[in-house]
């Protein structure tokens, strides 16, 4: 018979519940604004007031305001420096000279350190309240949020050319660039970090962003009139930006030259046949062919010059890229957490 074990069981201590850990305050998302400025003395203070008023309604977020002075010559830098002294969220990147709007955006993106980065102009055509709608779309899961212009308060000529340009650009490139969108958009931090790796000199930021992929969405808004001053994109600069947009993301102009060559060849053959027919069937008036000769010569000459111009634009881009010069030079950075003043 098996003897029953009468030893008392070993004392097993009762499990002690883990001590309650007080949850620390969650870090608030940091939203960086990249704000290029060029000769905006009359409007930048009003823009800053409107932006800070809009941001005051979102206490659950932290903000960083990166103003990029793109070589302003009208006293804008002094106003921006004053804003940095009054508002600790403001950082001013002063470029050594005017490098252009797209380069100024790039300089701001290189400095911005937020969880999301918003690019917008400081002329109050892009309402600051809309930027917070971009933030809401980002918090819902989008990596890139484009601000699409539902309407705009510009001249009829500007509206018509912009409408036509965006559609021609979309049709001629391999990138699905959103229609009626400028540089007003939000980028998630990982997108902004990747965008910094794109260092081509002839920059078309909105096309680069569209080509990157990720989860993209749009927020429609009504664009207002410029608050003060003159547009920094006159017709000449708009034409240059249009050329950069097409040549950066498409070889369509080169393909058009090939098609144009076939058209010219066909027309030349028709002209040759016409000349031969007149030679054999109407020899009495062949001397009058001088007009046709001049038309053909001038047409071919113009076509060749146009073709050389398009090819030259691509060669010029190659030349600029192979120089390997820095995109921009910074004279000084003031304000922000790294400023000791």
C-alpha cells in the first residue's frame, strides 16, 4: 500500500500585481511650416498674424515655422528677424542671395524637423485655416496631402493659362501630377526625408512629390487674392517653371521633334512633286517658283531652330547637373531651438 504523503505543500506566494505606472504625457505631433519669402515686406507680418491665429485653435499640436528669406531686398529679413525674437516657434533661414522659389522650398525642407511638413506661400492667397485641413487628412492616414484650387481670384488670362498648363503637363508627362495644385501641400516626415535626396537644380517640386508615390490625397479650397505686393511669378518665370515641369518629367518635346521631322519630310516631298510637275507640265511659269522656294527654306529653317532649342534645353540641364554645385548657400539661421540669442 502506498503511503500517503502527508508533508505540507510548499508555500507558494500569491502573485503580486505589478505596480501601477502613471502614463506620461504623450508627445504632441510637431507640424513644420516651410514658408518661402521674397520681397514680402508689406504682407509677411499680416500672414504671420493670420497663421498664428489659426494655429491657436489646435492646442493638441506643436508647430515650427521655418521662414526662408530668398534674398529679399525690401526689408523682409528685418521683419522676419523680429518675428523670430517674438515667437520661439519661428526659425529664419537667410539665403545668401535669391535662388528662386523652388530652391527656397528645398532649403526649408532641409531644415524642417516636424512629423509633417506643410509648404505654403506667405501672400495669404493660401488660407492658413486650410493648412489645418491638410493636417486632419494626414492624421487620417495620408502621406501626401495636396491642396487643390477649387477656384482662384486671378485675372482671366492667368486662370486660362494655368488651367491649360496643368492639363498639357499631365498629358505630356509620365507622372500623374494632380490638376490645379501648386506647392501648397503637406508631406509626412518620411516623405520629406526622401525628398531631400532629390537634388536636381532645375527643380519642379510639385512634380517630384507626385512622382514619389506613397498615399496621396487632396483637399479642395478656394484661393484668395494676394494680400499685398505683386506676384513673384510673372509670365516670364511662369514660362520657365512650365519648361522645367515638362523637361523634368517627360521626353515629349524630343518625341515631338521626331514627329515634326516626319511632317516636314512629308511636306518637302509634296513640294518636290509640285516642283517637278510644274517643270514638266507648265514650264512657261517655272520661274515664279521663287515664292515657294522661300517658303520652304524659311519653314525648314524655323523648324531646325526650334528643334535645336529643345535639344539645347535638355543639354543645358545636363550641363547644370554635371557641375555639381550646391543648390543654395545659407548666410545665417536665426530663431528656433538652436538659437542662443
